[in-house]
C-alpha cells in the first residue's frame, strides 16, 4: 500500500466534528414570537424579510452554541408543535426566577421518582412529574417547563456535574454567572474537605478549587 493511499484512508476515517447549530421552531405570529424571545433575554442575531413571502429570524439563548430560527415560510410544521426543547442550566432556581421576572409563566420545579407513565405533560423521564427538585440534588434530574406564545415547549434541565465522556476539550463556562455558580459549589465542597482534614485553613485552596471544577465539568470523580 502506497503512502498516498494510507493518507487517504486516514483522512477518510478521521472524525468530522458535527455541531448542532440551528433548531427551527414553528410559529403563527412572527412579530409576537420575536417579542417573546427578545423579552426573555435571548440574543437577536438576524431578522431578514424580503418584504413579501419570506422572513427568517434567529435568536440564541445566553451561553448557547445552538440557535433557533423561525419566520415566514421557513418550516411546514404546525405552529406550537416543537416540544421537548431542552435548555441546560447550572442553577435551576435562578433560571426559573429570571424567567418569572420577565413575566413568563414557568412550571414549578419537578423531578421523577422512577415512575414513567402518568397523566402529565411528557418530558425526558416520562409523563409523571413529582413536585420539587430531585431530593439528592443530582445532575440531570431536576426540571422546570415553559412555553412560547404558540405553545412550543421548553424545559430547563439542571446539570452541574456531567456524566463521564460528555465533555471533551478544555474546561469552559458559558457566562460569568455559570462560573460564579461553579465557584460556589467548589467553595462548599472545599469547606467539607477542610472539616475532614481537621478544620485547618488549606493554603492550597486555589489548586483544590481548580481540580474540583475541572473534574466536575468533565464528569470525573470529585476530590474529597
């Protein structure tokens, strides 16, 4: 096998990053939808209107790598038919309070206790919602839901510690508030660490914080 053939085979088998960039949501009133997503603090990226039969608007949630678009003649889906759209947050209570402050109706925080069939609106773990956050405050387990004016369904999902292998590359935070939340969690965990080591001040606390935050985001075992 020649060198060129080997190189071509390696190139063909190389992984191509495939990044989810856009989710299309169907709306009946474009201006009403634009007002709603602007009101809740999403960034307006584009609003193109040809003046007759086509208009496309793009918004991006704070800290998100994926945007949404809606408009006129951009999808044949029925308005309000987009459901189960997940927004990942590190502080569910704060995210919910922020939306309520914008005048948006948001469900109470809920979780699941192992029963998946029920009468409630579907979400990740089925159709039975149990009131309140997950009792053990586990990542991936606490939710709140809301809808846009057309009924497209959004859910907040709280994630503070990723499962192993879910995050690749450098540790990053989408916003100052996400970083602050991570620092608070590290501070609380470090307080327990100091109790276990006799209550003495740990002069190397910056190193401990950094290790904790990197492990938390990459889903590795947390330091004790």
